[in-house]
C-alpha cells in the first residue's frame, strides 16, 4: 500500500489530531496502529482476544504493554486519553458482546477522553445507529463522524469513523 502511494497510517494520523498522551489500541491485532503511535512518542498499550495476535505484537515491540483479553470483560487500572478501535474490531466482536466491549473501552478512558472507532457498514454488521446507542449507554457523546481515516465528512456511506467523548458536553477541537 505504501509503495502505491496509499497512506498506511491513516488511523494513527487521525488519532494524533486529538493530541493524546496515552492510547489503548483495543482489538490491536498484531499491533499495527499501536506500534506506529509509540513510534510517534505516545504511551500505548494493546489488547486483543487472539493470543497469537498478541504474541505477534509482543514479538514486534516487546517494550510495549500487550494484554490478552476479551474486550467484553476487559478492565484495567490504567486510564487512557484515547481508545482506538481500528480495522473493523466492533463487527468482529461477537454480536451479543458489542455493547459490553464499548462500555469496557469507555471505562478505560480518562474523563473527557475519546473513543475512536472505524468500521465498515455492511448488511449484517452493526449499523451506525446501533454503535451510537452502545456509546450513549456507556456515557459517550458523539463528537465527530468521518467517512475515512483521512477525516472526510460522513454522508451515509459504507464506512464510518466515529469519535466519541466520555462525559463531554460540547463538540471539541480537532487539529488540522
Ligand atoms: C480486523 S482485526 C484489526 C486489527 C488491528 N486493530 C488493525 O487495525 O490492524 C480485528 C481484531 O479484533 C480482535 N477482536 C475481535 N473480537 C474481540 C474481542 N471480543 N476482544 C478483543 N479483541 C477482539 C481480533 O482478534 C482481531 O485482532
């Protein structure tokens, strides 16, 4: 992708616009996003339900914190400025556990922290409205909706990048 001129770090770029000091990469897979954020000087941790993925992430960056856990039951004493759900994590979480997974992400945030999630809107997958409902139940307020990780405005297309704020009562500022 990089060789063909595509931005392979769109997720990290968007996350960095919110200037977090600490980020939890939830559903981190092999650590693609977390490793890039760490390279940019952000304190990161990753969590994933797949032991092999976590093992690959740990092998890639042993100095970072990697946790093997199902998001639906996940809890940590750490609090992060931002939690990112990149690469269709929410659709891959079991249908009955998605609301619990979003709630766990919210619990991992500092007050005013952000949850940033990007996923395809496909038949049979969670809808934008369902996701918004799980966020509202977790005390998260909608801040931005994008169609891409580059920050293009969302106009009802087939991909959503949703940004929510924990307990915030206003729409915040985004770095351009
Ligand atoms: C398509 S991959 C995306 C990986 C990574 N975020 C990325 O963008 O490269 C989806 C990831 O979600 C993880 N996942 C699915 N359900 C999960 C759950 N309940 N708790 C934690 N991770 C989960 C999978 O193990 C997988 O690594």
